[in-house]
């Protein structure tokens, strides 16, 4: 494992284990979903609010419990930045970002024990929330963000894990803990099984044109570059292992991949050039890390990475493209 941090990294300490990160549209605030691991059976959730100008926590927002780290703790923010949606056990918590107070709690329907992934429509009118039932069945809940209420749901024949929405807002991609997942057409609600040649919960970043996706999953040594029209893999980019998140920079030129450390000399953050689909400059490492979620600042200058092992948010500089 690396004995020294990559030069230029800054770190922000948070009180609990961080899982996912989201930025306000203006880039002034970062929101970090955290889990108190003191008692797994009744863990509590909290959101730390970071002032991105000075890189310090300005307040914490309690969202109660139970709150299961990897089965929850996903974040999505409305395009104007007013509301933050946070998933957790049995509920979705809606935070008013002006007051930093909980403004609504949306319970999952009867029989569902956990809300896992959440994605926001580009126009902000709908949020798409995944809910698990625990018997190899689940649903995608469609939430009206003007009323913070569930208005529809799409039944799924598996326990869903993560969700990604296309840039056009017409499709969502839902992963499963043991199968490749499905694509859901948001106009017709029709489902299409993805035929990608890998299984398990995945993290996906869709290119700005909606044509390709970079897909990584835990316990896999590659990031797969997938053609979304044909459900085929164009190429596999060798990273290392234990991928925690995959995100694309706002200009679409680079893909940042967070992956677990403590297993050798491999970086904790690796970078893929989308023009060549090859690893490129500026990987980052820090000692004995366990990266989870990651978010890119809206100006594309930094990647914020949640490190649950050290209870830190690590800030990785993103250089200007050459």
C-alpha cells in the first residue's frame, strides 16, 4: 500500500462513516451522507454540509435511523439546489438546503424495508428511488418533487441497488446485487434486461451524449465501456479492484474511478481518458483507504471522495486537459 499520500490532496474530517457525496449546482456546498456504525442494527444517518470554498464542515443534519451504509445513503439534489433527497431504511428524507432542516420524510410502501439508490430527473420534477423488499423483489418509486410524494412505481423482480439516469432524462439504468440489471423507459415504463457480460451491483456513469456508459462493480478488476444502444461492451479498462464509484467530469473528457485500497500499490483514484478509453494522468493514493462515493465539483476542478475507513472526504485536484 502507498506509504505517502499523492501530493496536493486535501482532507476534510467528518464525524461518521461517509458513503455518498453530492454538490449543490453552484458548487458552493457539498453534501455527505454518513452512517453511525456504532450499532449496525439501529445505525443512524446524518448529512454533513461542507463549505466548498474553505473546505470545512459548516453543519450536520440528523436524519435518524435506521440507516444502513451501503443499503442507503444515496443522494440527489434538485437542479435549482433547493432540495436534497437522501435514501435510508424505510424512507427517503428530503432536506431543505436553504434552512438545512428536514422538510419531508417519504416512507417506502408497506413491505419495503430499504430505499437504496436515488436519481433526479434533469428537469427536477421527478425523483426515482429504488426500494428493496428482501425477497428478491423490489420497485422503482417515482416521486413528485413538488409534493414530495410517491405518484407511481415500477415493479422489479429483484432487489435493486443503484440507479443512473440518462442525460436526456428518458431512461434509467437499475443495478441488481447479483444480475446485470435493467433499463427502464420512463415514458412507457417498459423494462429491458441489460445483456452486459457481468453480474452484481454496479456503478455507472453515462456519457453526455447518452451513447456510452462506464460501468464498474465491486470485486471486479475492470471498468467496462458499454454501448447503450446495443448492450455490448466496447472494451474493458483494467483498473484494480473493489470499485466504489464511477463519475464523469462535466466536460465529458475524463472518467474518475474510486477503488478500495489497502491491497497493494494501486491508486485509490484512477482516471480514464474518454477519447481513448485508456488510463491517463493523475491517479491519486492515500494510505490504507476505503473510498466509497465520489462527486466532481460543477466547475470540474476537483473530485471529492468519501473515505469510510478514515472518516474523511479527500479532495483530488483535476488538472486542465492538455
